[in-house]
C-alpha cells in the first residue's frame, strides 16, 4: 500500500470536474460549453483560511478559499469548474493552479456566494 493509497482512504467527499471548452455548432459558430472530465471523483475539501470579504458596488461578494485534495494521478487544470458533494451539500467553485506531491495533489479552490 502506497502513501497515496493511505491518504485516499481519508477522502470522504465526491467531486465532479467540468472543463470549459469551445465547440463548433452546425452553423459554424463557436460556443463555450462545459465538458465533464471526472464524475464522482473521491476527494477531500478543506477550508484552510477564514475566508475573505470583497466589497464591490452595489453588491458585496464573499469569496472563500478552499483546498481540494485528490490522488496524484488526477489532473485538474486552472479554471476547471468543480462541484463537490460534502455531507449532503453541493459546493461549487473554480480551480486554481495545483500543487503536486508524490502522495497527492492540492488544488486551491475559490467559491463565491453572490450576496452577503
């Protein structure tokens, strides 16, 4: 059993990963769509910071930073859209640049709540 296998035993959450991509419509027009890359991927979502509050007119937004832990062979790219199912709730966010380790990958995730 490897260190990656041991850590994966602690992954209690599930994640679906969508990658933004362009597709060509029948009329020649391109459109942006989301392509499913991973479904029900075992993971663990952690909130290492207390969050931050951003004040913009006329609506304040509350951004919260999280870290997503996955196996080392999983490739999540910056800008991928994430839907993490954690304890019966779905949490949505956007991935940032991953940090790679032999035992796992850590992906910074930013979640947004529209109104405070």
